[in-house]
C-alpha cells in the first residue's frame, strides 16, 4: 500500500499531465486533421 503522501504526489502528477494534455489537445487535433501545407 502507498502512504497518503505518495498517493497525493502521484495524483498531483496525474492531474498535471491531464491538464497539459487537455491544454494541447485541440492544437494536436488541428495538426492531425489539418496538417500545415508547406
């Protein structure tokens, strides 16, 4: 079993990763579906 301190840290890291993914998701979607013409 993880102690509560480690659990809180893991949860915080997961939240940050989720936040960053959500923040960049629309940009990634645009690149995937509408790649820039160069």
